[in-house]
C-alpha cells in the first residue's frame, strides 16, 4: 500500500494515518514525508501507547485517540488520509467516508485497504458447521465500497482487489493474529456471550478437514481503494459573456474580522 504512493505526486502538509494501530505505517509515512505533520489516529489507547513507544527521534509523529466516524480535525485540513485494514471493523463505512471527505482539502487523497467478502471464508464455513450464530464479519464488496465513496462526495474512485492465502499450524494461531490486528465482530446477530466449548470444538473439527500438507489455509481478500476530494470547477461563462454562479455559492465577502 505504501508503494502505491510512489505513483502519486503529493507534498502534504498534514497526513492522517486512520486506524494506525501500533504505528508501523505511521513511521513509514513520516519517513516518506519528512517535513509533514503526520498524525496517528486510533480508537484504542493501547495501540497509540505502543505507537509512541516505537517512534524514534527522527520519525516523530502525533497521536490522537479518535473515532474514524467523528474525526477531531477541522474541515479541509488534511492533504492525505492513509488507512490500512481499519475500515472493515467499522459499523458505518459511509460515515467514515463522509468524515474523510470533510477533512480533506480540495485535491486531497484518501487511500485505504480493507477486507473483501472472501476474507476468512474457511473460518466462516467452519463456524457455520458449528452453530447458526454469526462469528465472522460480513465484509463489503469492492463495488459497494466504490459506490459509498461517491455517496460521500469523493471523486474518481479507483478500486482493485488482491487475494492472499496464509497458512497456520492451528486455528488458534489464526485467531490470535486476528486479535493482534484489532479484529472484532461488528455484525448484528453476533454472539453476545462466551462461545460454548462444544460449539468451539465443532468449529475446530470442521476447520481440520481443510488441512493440507500439515497446514490450515486462511484466505484474505484485500480491497485497495483511493479517491480524491473534488476540486471546485471554475465558473463557466455563457455565450454572452455572463458568468454562471450557483445560488448555493453566493455569499457576502468576509469582512476585516472574518464575519460574513
């Protein structure tokens, strides 16, 4: 994901790492944009404490505990929003995209990754064999995410997807990895209490049927997306030379003290 920024010409003043976790990507963003103010935002204070511990004197960044759907950032302040594998844990991706649109300056870039519907398909099927409850997130399709970007008022969305298969010795190793990246079940109908031992045993037995060459597969469908904050179109002149200005854009010029 960081390598894709090589294709974008940006000299950002403010960079937001949305869902920064322990700050691994934040450090790389600061290395790439040395003169920029880079801010790690995450909902988990523990993650931000770890990010603070990892930063160095030459790669210092700010840390803010915040909800991605309610960013404590003024309108049009950010030049770049970078978000790696955070969106899939949000209940309302549309709300997150609207906030990104609000805080991006015109011409600013949102770039993100999230999980697609085929992610953890093996784990989902194993749980389905164990009980009728929802244990694994239902991830959003790439095309639906593109539509959500447009609904939020972002422009020129570009979406693509890559699939990766990781292998594990035990299912519990996979579950520990998911916990480490902040995974949680955001679905309605998710279990409200502890999962029973019998259901867990049935799930593990179902997953075992997938073992090949001593390893258990876990599929991750990673959706890559980017979109731009639109730049206002220049006012167009009619054939008679008149300038057309939408009524919504008419307002009094700011006075000496900035009042309107």
